[in-house]
C-alpha cells in the first residue's frame, strides 16, 4: 500500500479508501467487519462512511470494527442528508450540523471524526454559517479536518475564499463522482483542486461496478447496483456506446497486464494527477479482494495514456478556446 498527503494538510492516507455505503445493507455486518480487518491488515487506513448510510448502520458497524484501534484509522463521515422528517433534520444549518455530529460520534463510538464532510451543497443555508460551524467543531476537537462532497467548482472556490477571509479552517478535500466513465470533474473541479492543493477522493470509482467487466452490451442486468431506478450508476446512464468502448480498453489492458478489469480501472484513477485516493465499494469479500489488488503497482505509461484518451471528455467551449491561449515560458 502506498500513502499520500490529503490536500493542504499533514494527514497521511492510503492510496485506496474503503467505502462503506453497503455495510449493514447489501453487505452483512460480519462481512463488513471482516472487510475492515483485512483492509487495515493490508495497510489501508482510510475509511469513508456517512450518517445516512443504511440509516446509520454503516457508522455503527465501522465504529464497532475500529473501536480498539481508533488512532490507526483516518475516519471520514458526512452530514447534510435528511435524518428525519423534521424541517431542521436536513441541510447544512448550524442546528443540523451540531445535531448530526453528536449522533455520528455516538454511532461511531468515538470522540472525534478525522474528516467531516458536507455531503452535498445546501442552497438554503448561507455557506458562511456552515463554514463557521465546521470551524467551531474543529476548535472543539470533535472534528479534525473538513471536506466537501458534490459541490460545483465555484461553490468550492467560494467556500475556500470565505474560510481564508475569516481565518476559518478550509476544506482539505473534495469528494465528487469521478471514474473512467464519469469524468465531468476534468472541466473545473480537478484543475481547481490541483491549483488550490485540495485533495480529491472520488466516489463510484468503478462506475458502481460497470468497470469490473461483469456487464455486457445489450444485456440489461437483472441484479446488482445497476438495476437501481435512481442513482448515478443506473443502467440507463452507464450503458452508452462510449462507456462500452472504455470497458473494451480496460479489458484488453487487464489481459495484457495480467490484472482484473476492476484493478486496471482503479489503478488508472490512483495515478491520475490530482487524485488522492479513490473510495471503492465492495458488496462482498470476493469483490473486496479483487479491488484491493489495485494498490501498490502502476500501469505502464502507454496503458495509462490509452485509458486516459478513450475516456476523455469531448472538446468544448470555453475550455477549448481558453486552452489555445495558455502561455508558457
Ligand atoms: N459522496 C457521495 O455522494 C457518495 C455517493 C456514493 C458513494 N459514496 C462513497 O463511495 C463509496 C463507493 O461508491 P460506489 O459503491 O458507488 O463505488 P464503486 O466502487 O464504483 O461500486 C461498488 C459496487 O460495484 C460492484 N462491485 C465492486 N467491485 C466489484 C468487483 N470486483 N466485481 C464485481 N462487482 C463489483 C458492487 O455492486 P453490486 O452490489 O452490484 O455487486 C459494489 O457495491 C461508497 O461506499 C461511499 O463511501 C459517496
């Protein structure tokens, strides 16, 4: 396992982060605990959860699994989504964040969260209120670092500016969807994060399983994540001809490199400039064993380039136009 510093901080994380969105749901409690054990034994130290995953069960299981080795783990969780039907049981107000952190700490059986992330932007709450609250939580010791997820580039930049102006702690990481089949962040978020030294920890790095090679053109799946009616990984969104062309390249390279498609897709991401640590999911221990094999090695330069090119976004204004005027000495 290799390690990286998360954004502009001294926090060192493994190059793969273990996602726990299925823990207590599609993944049984005993398999979830076993997965965390194997991940930590293998040198992984970075675990991502959220207060709403499986209605709090994911946090409970993570808390149980790491209770006796809390300091070995960089524990990331989130706040923002609805935790009840009350009008203040959602969002990024001071009230909901303060309530949310207490509930997460209880479920996680700890007195601090390493990385507290706001799950999605909240258009109702002034971002100043959210950032001031997060700064207070860091000052109180309940939270050590803060990050955001599912923010537009201008919202990230505005937040960084407000934090700097007020001398609040700033986001050290961003958690967007990003993979070979979802490269929208190439336009603005990745360049911003590179320039501002903000860590990027992508979710759905396997496109919800699409990039593992288990799906075929024209064969609509009858089980698994891609059958979901809503969500970013549903079949209707994933099964485009471009995505299958990307998958063909992943499979070719997997054969050539004697790796699996999942390992190749994750390895491309681990070595993408600006990416700190993909957050991979695994519903079963077998999937976990496959995916963890993406760490500790590197695709050849030509294999990496082939994947980068086949998955690139189309050239578009204004990026195309502005790029022509890039001056270099
Ligand atoms: N911030 C956010 O808004 C947000 C949103 C989503 C996720 N996340 C975080 O990111 C993590 C990962 O997200 P994700 O689960 O969408 O990512 P992913 O790694 O792209 O997809 C994981 C899913 O793909 C399938 N899969 C994984 N490895 C496989 C393998 N080797 N062979 C066959 N199938 C395999 C499994 O689904 P099946 O059940 O179909 O087998 C598994 O649950 C989550 O756990 C969570 O921590 C954050």
